[in-house]
């Protein structure tokens, strides 16, 4: 086992966010669940785009946002995900590279267009997402280079991508390669509906120790164990996962394993603006800390600090250098 | 002369803004003049995009932004401009239509890509623009439908587009059609460097009454008359223009003709955030007011109110309905 070349490798959906304001009536008229994430096909994506308001395009994707956060903290970061060689694909590729993340997955020459998430922001600030995965779901095992995985301290898998068979095979290949190189594998459960759909498979991944770290928020961990009782859900995760990290918004996070429990408070904020990307950004800080060999509560603290940064402004990408922020907050990185 | 179908028609560059943060050093290293607008060719645009940071894409264009403002005020608005049938072209087309502006100029099937303005925002909030006009400069007289021009109360021309011969011919065709239908023609001088390049031609357009209304800011009117003395410059415009409208940031605006002068104060703001688009938005309010048949000082007041809205948030598109804003401010629309 050699020293890792990259601290964190993310594997997930390569998506561009297309963000517009909308009234509640618009959501109702189009049968959307406010605050939810719905997968849509190309035809529905095109029809929604046609009727939604003027938009802003900005690169997104859950794990991709996490890796941008890791890079902003100053750690070497890499991402694997699929775009098509089209306009939005060039936008995604430019943006993630410009953020300092290594990204070399070949773009698809044909097939579905680059994935995009149509995000409708209602006057109350809530975001309702309609995601057309497009090229992103065509990630295949061939897109996972053995050399890259084995030189990354932690490989981080986005639960949203656990769906097409090829993408699952790509995940499993990455997990195997990582463990062969003595590295760690992390999984984000991504979304409570996602958990509901793949509960058995996610539990298998966790119990078989195909993944070492499991990230979940309260809704996701409750969905995983099919209980409304938070403590029962956490008890389940504690028993099953090598390490479970449960984020709880303003209540901070819990880090649990059979051996230990750490409760890390949320970082103080001046004003709450927009919760989008808080979980992704928490994972960035936590993975960064862990890859640096910091203690779990310290890693949790950096995660909380990074999450606090993002919820104080609009948009899922950092408004300042997270490294500077962490250093100013007293962390020795 | 029949009642106008559209209140305002804009003719200008169809551009998408690509906005990223940059340090002052980046501007210096790439030989940019901070706060300026430079026209760049495709190769330089591509090279700059390659080196600039992660970006946000949002539809822009000077006259296009003005027409979005007119539509937000609740008046029928139309725009003529050229995109290519590519990714950014679809983004521009969607956004301006979604904002309520009629836009039917056929997209180019081949030739240069849709124009874009690479905008670098330095830590002091200043914006430095590098604009690749691309398809936008290929606007031709054929793109100006006679029927549309003759049913618009005011046709508004963006000075930035006064450059390629075909675009100039398109402008002149529109001006002729408008006047034949008894409508008004307005010109924005757009930029002091633009004025410096086309001073003689702009003066000809104004003196020959090819344009009835001339919009300029302080720098542009000084450049037009090659004087550092504001009063001399305004005296020149008063003598030459059927109607001159000079915007002066926090000092409000002057509306001048040989017969009358109106000084309209700036609208009160809570906080200054970003001056981008203030001139375009002022023009929106003024043109809206004039097309509605309101008195010049009232039209100026609506312009000032619209400009005040935009400088209090980031980005060149309205954060709220301008109609609601104007009504709440006591204007009877």
C-alpha cells in the first residue's frame, strides 16, 4: 500500500443544474412533489424546460459537488462520471476541472444528451428537482480506471447512481479495486426515495462491508430501517455499518460504529438562505478530514463548517475558499 | 397608423453570459482592462474559457435584457437577434421566451456558434467582459420582419450591434419601416469605446433623425462629443437629438431636447450590490413609460425605479416582477 495520490475520488452523476423560479401553482399543475427529486425522461425534461421560466445553468451533481468541496479544501480530488460531448457536457467538464478536480472520464460521442436537473425554486426558497440523467446513467465499469481508484484514499459513491446495471457494476469494480489497494469506500444514501427503492441492495452493500462509510440524513436512515423512530434507525446503522455518519441539519451530526459514538454540533450561522447541497458539502469536509488522518469528531467539525458555509448563500458551489474558511475557524489542515 | 401590437421591439446581440469569479492577477495576466468590454474572436474566447474558473450561464445581451425588463413591466415586447441552433442558442431562446418576450428570429444552421460574453467578477464586484459575438453579428436585413416592426410603438437598437455591414443594414431597414408606420426609433450608444469607433456614424444617425431617441450614459455622451465637460456634451446632444436621455448613476438622468429639459432623480436604494445592467434596465422602464404615453419625467421615474431594482442584486435579470414593483411605488400603469 502506497501513499494515496488523490485524497478523495467521487463517482456519481455528471449533471448540470438548470435553475428557475416558479410559483407553487406551477408545481401543482405539473404534478410535482415540492422539495422532492423526481427522475424524468428526456421527453418530460424537454416539456418541462419548455414551460419553466428563464433559467441559470450551473454545474451540479451530488458527488461532483462534494468533490468540488474537497478540492476547495485544498486536497487532491478526482471525479468519475459520464457526460455526452455536447454543450452541457462541455460546461460540466470545464467547471469541474476549473474547480481543481481531476476529471478524465471520456464523454460519450452518441446516445442520450448530458444529464441535467431542472430545479424549480418556489418563493419559500424550497427547491424541487426534476432530473434527466441522460448520459450520466451510462457510466460503465470501463470508465473506472484501476490505477486511479487504487491511488485514492477514499472512493465515494453517490447512491443516486445506483440504478442502471452498468453503473452498479462500475461501483462494485471501484469498491473491489479500492479495498485491494487498502483504501476506504464510502456511500451516500442520497435520497429517502432512492433508499426506498434499493433498500435491500444498500443494506447488502453496508452489511457485506462493500462500503466502509455510510452517509445518511435523518430521512434516509429512517427509510433504510423503515422506522419513524430516529434512535431505532441509528441503532440499526450502528450495528450494520463499519462507520455511519448521520447528518441532522441544525442538530449537527452523529458518527456511529459498534465501538464509538460522536455527536458533533452544527456550526454557527449568521443567516439561513438555502439548504441545497448541505449534505454534499458536509461529506466534502468529513471525507477531507478523514483522508488527512484527522480524528472523527474533527472531521465531523470540518464537515459541519463546510455545510454551514453553503447554506448561507444560494447555489451548491462554494462562495469562498473552504480551506481559508477552515483555517480561519482554527483548524490546522 | 394603427395601434401598436407590441410596445417595444429590441434589436441587438443575442448573447449568453458565462460568469465566473477571478482575481485581479488573472485580468492582468490576460491583458484585460478591468470593468471594460472587449470583443474577442472564437480562439481567444475558447482559450479564456479554458483558463477561467467554474462558471454560471445565464442569458444576457444588452437590448435583450432591456426587452426582458419591458416584459416584466407587463407590456408586449419583442426581440430580434441571431443565435445558432446549438446548446447556448437553445438556452437563449428558451430564456427570452420564458421571460415573456416574443422571439422568432430563425437560428443559424451553420456558421459561428451562439455568441457569449465571458464575464469575470473580481473581488471588488467589478465585471470585466470578453464578448465573442459569434452568430449574433450575422443578423441580416432578412431577419427584420416588416410586419413586426410596423406594429411596435418603439424600435430600440443596441449600439453594440452597429458593426457588421449586414447588421447595420438590418438596423436601417428597421428604422425605415418604423418611421413609415409612424413609430419611434431609439438607439443606445452602449459603450464609450463603441462610440469612439463609430462616432461619425452615430452622429449621422442622430442628426439625420434616423433615430428619434438616443440613450447614453455620461461616458458615452462625452465620447460622442469628444469632451471631458459634461455640460458641453449634453449641449451637443440637445442640439442634435430629437430626444436625448442621459443616465448618470446616483445622480439620476437628464432628458433633453431643444424644447425641454427634465432632470429625474435616481430612485432610493437600500444597498448597492452590482451595477451590471442598470443602463439596460433604465431603458426598459423609460421605453415602457413612453410607449404607454406617459409624460417624459414619469417615464424617467419608472426607468430610475427599474435601474434601482437591478443594482440591488447580482445579475442582469429582474429578481421580482417590475410591474408589481412599479405599482407598489405608486405608478398607475
